[in-house]
């Protein structure tokens, strides 16, 4: 199960491997998530050298679900998002103040331009 499907599915590669007791690859296959459909799929496995292994297939079930980031707790993630929202609001306020200040300035008149040359 791959969770969740990333927005950049066309650039994300899933690698499925069969490993032995020493955690060495016995066989593997890779595929782009953007072309992988949900349901039962058969993957033709490859050797460590990258060549297909004759009569070596892996049956797997693919499903995409939504899941909170497993590396960070939901509360911690929401706190981070809120802090970034506040930071962006402050930047917007600063930008709006700068725009208002610039709108208050009048452009230089042609008579004050010396036109050195």
C-alpha cells in the first residue's frame, strides 16, 4: 500500500524488492506511480543486474489512501502550518504597507529631470 499518492505522481518511482535474510536484494522492480493503477498487479521482477528474471513475478495489491505524515505528529504539523500562515500574513501586511507607501509617492516631474548628456 502506497500512502498517500503524491501530487507529483509522474515523477515518483516506487521500488519493490524481495530481500534475503541478509537484506540483500534477490529481485526488484520499479514503476512510476502515475501509471500504476489500483487493484491487483503483477510485477515482472529483475535481478540485481537489472535484467528480467524468467518466470519470476510478484502479485501485489495496490491501493492509494490518505494518511497524516508518519514522521511528524498531526499536532506538530498543524502548529508548523499555523506558524507559516502567520508568517505569510505578516509578509502580506508588509507588502501592502510598502505598496501604499509607493502609491503615496509622486513620479518625478519632467522639469526636475536634468537630462544630463
